[in-house]
């Protein structure tokens, strides 16, 4: 006896999710080695290269912005600015374990709240939290703030270019098109009824 499973929404949803994960993985597989290579050759600092590596993973695996090229560029660069502040704060707090723990609690709570907001703030929140935690864990004994920020911005620039060029996310307004079709059909039916 063969079991026939119709291609319903769950099968389509899982294949769509698999395509999203594949796209993110391909982009991260390109950006990660490039970011780390540039950072290692410019700085020669292995610990700072961690910011480039984790930054690439955070930006391309967790923060997947949609929209026009201009909007995505603004979103990636905006995330870069916010995370710059968080990296600096994390590195400064890393020398005091109590301050680091309290800071991590506050930042995690704020990113959790930001994650509840719809839109691009929620998309960038996991990347921001990841880089803050990396900065608290590595601390200023391992690297300097300028080196960490330079490595982070190498990742931001490389990831922005890769996200814009390699398999860019396309926003599909399926629901909007369906609603427009329904409204157009309803208008045609209403017009036919009045005639």
C-alpha cells in the first residue's frame, strides 16, 4: 500500500525553509573566509578575526534583510552602527565580571524586546546579541577595541556586498497579489450585478 501525501502548505513550507537555509549558508560560506582572510592579512590579530568570522555568520545566517538594494544596504550598515556600539560596550564591560553579566542581561533583554518588533529591527537583533556576547567573552585582554571594530566593519562591508550580489532575498508579495485578485473579481461581480 502506497501512501500519497499531497503537496500541501506544510510540504511547500518545508521546501521554502530549506531554500532559505541553503541561500543563507551559501552566502555565509562565501563571506566568512573572505572576511577572516582580509582581517588576518590587515591586522594579523587572530582574536580580532573572530569578530569578522562571527560577524559574517551573524549578518548572513541570522539577519536576512529584504527589500530594494538601497533598503538592504541601509539595513546592513545600520546594523553595523548599532553593533559597533554593542561591541565597544561589551569590550569595556568585559574586565568586570559583574558588570559584564549585568550588561549581558540588559542587552539580551533589549534584543528580546527588539525581536518582538516586526521588521528590520527584529531581523538584526540576533546578530547584535551574538556580537555583544563575543565581545564580552573575548574582552580587551585578547584584542584592542579598534582592532575588533575594524574586523567587524570588514565583515559588515563584505557581507553587505555578498548579500546584495549572491542570491539576494526577493520579497514576494503573494498575499498582496491574491488580495488584489480577490478585490478585482469582487468588483467585477458587483458591477455585473448592478448591470
